[in-house]
């Protein structure tokens, strides 16, 4: 090694499973890192005492000293050492506790090399600057990074360097004031914040924090001090703006040329453990996003609703554990779904009403397709699932509601049947069915139309009408002939034959209802009629055209029954 080459960065991998240690060692050495692999917590702590490491990867569940105890002792022994927790999906709550005790991130098992490389590079390639040479913004950026990872002494050193670079700017003084206020030195906090405002009268965060100190002499909250930099605009009610958290920045998340953006609405109860129904929603949404050329972007949205008498800033502090649990569940789903052609962006929002958040995101993010759970007709989940649908009224985006079985279901060999008619939504039903089939590797897609036999035409003529309808729907949906099989069923008892057909299906796509004479008498309750006839997964599809009456009103009328 020449004098001009820096020493390799060192990583400590702590895991009791030998195969995991060997796999991580090889993957990290491929990145040019030097790796040590102690087999347990005691040995790891001994090595920390002898060697200065740049990163620790720490398994949570180990015999002897568990990961949380090792983390706690590491924070005392080497407070500047970033620790990444390695854990399985089932230990999300333990991972949240580890984050609150100072871990900088979590790596979920089974570990993918892409996720490992992305995380390690992000942690190790943090901003670095040389004293006396860095621009002001770089010092402030590095200070903020240190604050986020609870290294306040290092942050203060960076802020002093920033002030030495340019004493006329306000940002470093603002962050200094936040650090002092968090530590309880309110007089020092006041001086720094006054210095920030004196240098820039438009330093909003500094001015609001200074006003806060003048009104009540209390230390700033210490859990996320860097969040205090994001102060609301004067004149705007800070508790009327939902707090949005993007859990991770995915490759391409800042692209402005994404042609197709799909939004999945997931319930808050996902924090209690990933359910088969939640996974099915995300898989269907991912299939829709991947079907586009180039592939689109998938947003995973969970809104934590809080009572209106509780301000949103108070709620975010009060529900911090819940926020973290939701975040890591969404992160786990995102890591599973993302790929070379799909960007996945999980988002958690604290708000008083899901519908308002959804409206804003649909407009601001130019969402073309919303995927959510088909609401139950009764029970505890009905209000939560139905409430957000008011945001879909008059929105020119596609909507898919999915009803999945309560238990786990396999897609292996599961065919998809699309019930199509002359409804304007029929091409969207066919397209969604194809996406669903292709997304799970299903070989068979059937476009099925039911032709009522009212005695005005012969069976052969009705079969011909049905075939023409199927061809027309497939053509408008952009389906190739080899991608589907057409089927026509003629009957004088459409509800009965529909129930029999549904009972024989593996998965079903059906269009949302339209209000017409025939639709009211036969198809008005058709989706619910199908759902009552089968236990298989069933997707209700609405195209971007607005309904004559609102989607929520239409759905509510049908859920309420006659």
C-alpha cells in the first residue's frame, strides 16, 4: 500500500451463525473493506477495546449477551461507532428498541447483497471534510448527520468549523441553539438562536424556537433534535399539516420522468405484523407498476390517524414507537418488492383524516393508480377501510380494491378470471387481470362474459355477441391474442350462473358498478354477488372516468344492501 492510499475501512460483524459471518465477510470484502467476525458479544466488546472500527453489524438474537446488551455497552465503550442491527422480520419491535438505543439502521434477514451494499455504503460514505478547506454547507450537513446519529460532540466541532468558514450565515447558529436547548442549557440556546435571527431575519426555525423559549422555559425534545430544523412557515397552523415520513430513499425516487405511479394504501394495523392480505395488496400494486415501460414507481402509504383534539406535533411524539413499527414493516415490504426496474417508496403520515392525506398525495405525486383493501360489510375494520375512499371521488386515477382470504394463499397455478361486460371499465378490468397474472407467473388468463338470454335472440347469436365483446375489450386493453382465453356463457339466470362460475375461479377481477337500468337490476350488486359466491381473492376495478355518482356513494349504497 502506498502512502497516498488510505487505510481500508474496518467493519465488525457480530453474529453467532458461522454461515452468516462468512457470507457477510465475503460480501463486505468485495467492497474493499477489512472485516472482523467475532462469534459472540463478549468477544466483540473485547475487540472494540483494542481496535477502532468504522462500522458494526450486530445480530439481535445471540446466546450469552444478546444484541441489545452489546449495543448498550458499545455505546458506552465506543460512542462514535455506528451500529447496524441485523434482525429477522419477526423481531421488528426489538429493532425499534435498538434504534431508540442508538443503532443507526436495521438490516433485515434474509439479507440481500444489494440491500447490504446500499446500507453499508450509505453509512460508511457519510460526508467527510477536511478542516479549513470545506465550504460552509458541507460542515452544516456533516453536523446534521452527527446529530441524527446522536454524536453531539462531533456535531459541535463541525458547527464551529462552519462558523469559522462564514460567520454571516444563520444555519450553524440555529443548529447550535437546538443542541444547547436539547441539553437543557436554555441561556446558551437563546444566545445562539438570537445570533441566527440577527444574521437572517427570515431564519424561520430559529425565530419560532426563540419564541418558544420566551413563552416557556423548557428544554427541547431530545428524541429527534434534527427535526426541529423543519419549522412550519409563519402564519401556517403547524398542527394542520400532516407529518410525512419517507422511510427510505429508493434509487430513482427523485426522477421526474416516471410515467406511472401506483399508490398502495395499507392499514395502520400492519405494525402488528404483516398480514397475508397486506402482502397481496402490495404484490398486486407492484405488478401494476412493473407492467409499465419503463417501470413505474410504487408508493406504500400508511396513515396513522389521531383524534382532532390531539395536535399532530404532540401525536408524533406520543406515537413514536408506533411510527417506528409501521416504518420497519413498510421497509420490509419495500425491500422485498423493489428490483432493478421498480422504485419503491414507503411513506408514513400522522394525520387527523386519511382522506385528506390521500387527496394531497394523489394530486401532488400525480398518482395514476390507487390500490387498497376491499372494505368489509361490517366489523371493526369497516370504518378504517371505507373512510379514505372519499378521497377517490372525481379523481382521474384508476382504483383497485382487493379482497384477500384471511389466511396465507399461494399463487402457484392460480388462474385469473376477468368478468367483462360493455362497461367502460371493462378494459381496465382486463388489463388489471393480466397484470395480476403476469405478476405471479400465472399462465392462464380468462376473459369471461355472461350474456343474458331474454328470448329475443338465439343462442348462436348471443355467443357471437359475447365473442365480439371479449375481442373488443381485449383490443381496448392492449391484450395480445395469446395472452388470454375468451369464454362466453349464455343463461336466463345470470346471478345463478355467475355464482357457479365464481365458485370455480382461483382469482377474479370485476368492474365497479355503473348506474343504468340493466346495471341496477343485474350488475348493480354484481361485485358483491360474486364476492358472496366464492372465498377466492377478488379485485374490484374502476377506471379513471368519474362515475355518475361518486365511487364512495356507489360503494356505500351497495354495501348497505337493499
